[in-house]
């Protein structure tokens, strides 16, 4: 067992080192070349380095920057970083990954110390607890996107009134950035800042659509780009879009109100096994102890947990209709 483990560790270290030199080193070399060119431009213009602003946008590194250099080539980490940015959180995907991995390892060993012998059950519970940071990020992201979607019709109305007054697209976007509320104001301010730094309108709007993946916002961005490229009158189209979004949100609210009793019943059914388990843990702990100390009991507990999770997903899908 020991030679196999040593060989696995050596192979993993060699693989990470190769990935580092293939992915990170060329990126760092390109960044160094860009910095050298910026220094030459500042020297030619007669500006001192201390007095001139740094025009290179850098991404803040987390606490585990060294590990991040090895793991940046992993696709799920890039997707996790996108979700963190969409949630407007100041985390780094590498930090979240390392914290989640640490939580999973600690839970795994704590379950072993508690007497749980089923490895599959220990792995499953450790993975479930390790996923808690990611679930928290998803919850914050979904709440923020829902808030943005609720405020989007008012933002479109502000833009339309600015266009009817004779202003251009940039002035309409500035009106949204000044008169609306967060998170709409925050995101459109980023668009205005990017355009002020020289970014084309199309690129700034596409960046907004990437930061806020709301389908209605993508329609709005597509309309603005078409208006800019073709010169078409998009005011009436945007008016209809604002009305359509409001009608859909009202219908969604009515459906949530109509299914409130069903969703409450679903939550009660999903919480009942946990409440019963905690009750037995307090009153008859020997009944619960057999579920993780005995091999047969561990199999039953694994089956119960998997069935509970599947039931939660099915009930949530049935009781939460979406338009």
C-alpha cells in the first residue's frame, strides 16, 4: 500500500508541475511583456512611474495563491469564480475550494472517531458538509439575480424615458446607473466605468450580460446593440419588454402564493426524518448508534440519506413551478 501511495503522490506532483509550466508560466510571461510595454510608454511620455496611474487591471489573489496557480486550469474552479462574481462576493474560487476540502477532510476524520465504519457513508457526509460553502454562494447568487430581475423593468423604463428625451445610449445607461437602486445601479456603474476607460459599448454590455446571467437582461442588451448597429427605433420594443417582464413577474408571484401550502408541506415532510432522528438521539441514543456502528445499519442509513435527498429534489421540483 505504501509504495502505491508514494507513486501516486509523485505522479500527482509531476502532473501539477507540468500543468503549472504549461498554463501559468506562459501567462506570466505575457503579463511581464505587457508591463514592460506600459513602462516604455510611460517613459516615452515623460511621466514618472510614481505619478502615473496603473492601467493594468489585476485580479486579486486569495490566501492560497500558490495553490491557485496549480488549479487555475481546472474548469469547475473557473465556473465557481464566475458564480462568486455573480453573487458579488469578495471570495476567490481557490480559497473556497481549499476551505471546502478542509471541511470535508475534518468531517471525514471526525466521523471515523465517532465510530462510523462505513467508508461510503463517511465520504458522502464529508462531501455534503464540504459543499456547504458552494451552496451558500449559490444561495446568495440566486437571491441577487432575483432582486436584479425584479428591478429590471424600472431600469428599462428609465432608459426609455431618457431615449425619448433625445439622449443617446450612453446617457441612458448613465441615467440607470444614477437613478436606480442596487444591484442594478452597481452593475450599470461598472458598464459606465468600462466605457469611460475606453471599452467599446458592445464589449461593456456583453460583460454586463456575463456578470448578470438574466435572460431578460440579455434581450435588453441585444436590443441596445441592434439599435447601435442599425439605428432602429427600439423604444417601443423596450416598452413592450418592460411590460412583458412585469406580467411574468406578477404571474410568478401568483403561482408562488397558490403553491404556498404545498411548499410548506414539502418542507415539513423533508424535515420530519431529521426531527425524528434528533428525537431518538436524545431519548434513545442506542437506537441511532446502531445505524453507523453496525455494518447493516450503515447500509440502511446510506439508503435513507440517498432516498431523502432524492425525495427533496423531486418534491422541490413539483412544489416550485417556474415560468
